[in-house]
C-alpha cells in the first residue's frame, strides 16, 4: 500500500511549486538542462520557505506535501472562511488539462494552516471528497490517515477509500460499531466473519424500516438470503464491494472515476484493466507507466479501439528498444493520433520525451517529434522550422516569448493576453483578502472554462497563474491547449 501511495504522489509532484522549478525540470526529465521560463514578479512577495509549528492540532490543516515540496505559503488557505472554501471546492469541475490536474492535486494535498471559522474537519472532508472524485484515491487515503482523531465522517471516508483501493481485501476498522450506520455494521460484521450477528443486525434494520429497498436487496444477496436483485443505481464503495463479493460486479466504466481501481487488480480481464487505466491516466490520477505496462501484458487478439492502442504501443516500444529512429518515427505517426483522441498524448509525451529527445532526427520526422516535445513542455531545437502557426506559437510560449509574438488566431490572442495582462479583478479581490488558495482555484476554473467557451476567462486564468507565481504552469497549460485545439 505504501508503494502504491508513493507512486500516486509521483503523478502530482511534477507541477508542484510556488514560483520555483520550471516545468521542464520535472522528475521524468532529470538529466536535461533546465529551460529558463522567465521570472514574473508575483503580486505579493514570495517569502523564503520556513518551517513553523501549527498552533494546535487541527484536522483542516492536514497536508501530505510539506512547504518545502510545494513552495506554497503556509497561509495559502488561512485568509479564507471554511464555508466559502468548502462551497468552492464542492462545485469545482474536474480539470481536463494535465497541468491543471497536477496543480489542483498539489493544492488539495498541501500542508498549510487551516482556514478561518472551521476546525471541525469540514475543509479536510471537502478536499478528500474532491480528491476521490478526481480519482486520486491513494493520495486521498494518505491524507485521510494523517489526523490522530477520527470522527465518524472521517472513519466512513477511510473505509470507502480502502474499499475503492481493494474491494475484496480491505479490512474494516476494529471500532466500526461505535460510529457506523446500519449498512456499514452489517457489511463489516459479515466481513469480520461473524455472519450470524450480521444477519441479526440486518433483520433488525429491516424490521425497523431503516434500509432503502435497493440496498436491502443487495445486503440480502450479500448475506446469501433471498433477494429481488435490485441494486443501487448510484452505488457506494460498500455497495460495489458487496456486488463484487457475490459475483455480480458493476460495470465500472459506467460508474464514477474512483471505481475504476477495481479493474486494475487483474481479476476483471485485460480489456477492463486497460480501459480503467486509460480513464485514470486521462484524469491525472495514476502514474502513466502503469498503463504502458498493462498495454504490453498480452498480445491483442482482435483489432479496433482499445486493441489498436495496445498494439500500436507495443510496436512503438519495440522500435524504441531497438533505437531505430526510422521505425520509431513510423510508430509515432501511428500511435500519436490514437492517444491524442483519447486524451493520453500529454502523459505519453511526458514519459518518453527524454529518451526521444536524445536521438538525432531527420527533417521528415521533426513535425511529429515537435508535437511530442512541446506536449512535454520542452523547447524545440533552434534549427527546426514548421509551417504550423500553432506549433510555432507553442514554441514561443515555452521559450518565454509569447508576449512578443503576433497571434495568428483567436485562441492564440487569448493566450497571449494571459501573458501581458494584469491580475483579473476576481483574483485581485481574493489576493487583497489574503485568500491565495481560493485565487488559484478560481484560476483553474477560468482556464478550463475559457478554453471550452473560447472566452476571456482563458486569458484571465493564465494571467492569474502567472502573477501568482506559477508562470511555468501557465505555459504548460497554454501549450496543452494549443495541442488539444488541433484535434
């Protein structure tokens, strides 16, 4: 479990940093000279990183990533009201751009002083719920296990996360009888081996009318009693675990993202495992190397869809292992559009860019390599020339010259505005009140919404990131937008 958690953290750390390491120096690009992306002046001083004790134990201050890792100030949330942050986090849409996915995960896991007006765990619970919704189950479990005290709300979340990680093997807490609802008491009592007592609790709850009909049927089937085969349409982690136990699992691709973990354990079959891993990589929730390994677990026995992607990756990997640039170029041309159509291109680029950049590429292969290197936020060699205005503009963004480049489209105009504009009013209001974390959350929403709607919000969000000290994230997001807009 510890190794799974550390692997999950590797997914979010590359973009972490408050006006610190440029994106080109992320973990999987170690060994390459860092690309200087400029040093915009933040709207408030970025103080040296210091270590300071929290005033008192507070669940809402729990964080997995220390300030030395994130670079975020310790007062990231302190100026905000807990209720306001809980509402903001609760309505936050899941980002589609990998740079923003990583930034959001880092924000939610950062160690910082608690917001005002709370202390009862509401802010921690909101972060746990959003991390879970985003598919970041392993980091969420690590965060949930930090507080020493565990009220019922936290205990219930710990159990749900454990069941998402391992629906068949997860153990219930020893003290579940002190805080659990009837469904949990029945489930955990049975899982502990005391089926007779579980049946007594079930019959009591049934006679008192304390269980909804659909859950009543599922619990009956779980206890090997007659059932009408009704199932909850919006299952909980316990529901999914019970359904799997009785051999009637839910189709996880029809369920929310965190349920996809159940298909990664090797018991669901190769295709469900690939689809689950693709879904989680697309969301920035797991290390992409897990997907690349699953792609090559077996040899596709059919074609089309997922099988084409698995076969294309296997061919690419064989060419890469042979260091044959001609074959690599051919296989890249085959696999890139397949992965791009599935939103997996950025993860692929970030994994393989370091190795591919080391080859001497002929001119005919350079256009294809340009997409991949830019997707990994790497500068292109100076002698490479392209006719595509998006590729040329993306190179200017990565090189720190977006403000001096003439845009060739409305999208480029919005991106350029993000690198020359001042702090938008919305974020300025947050900053003036010391609500730095809230300002960053708003910037994420503005960029995603602005890209989807081709609106001024895109420029506002990019400007906010830049002036809040995250210029490297703004540049990475801009390039990803340019590449995604070409689909």
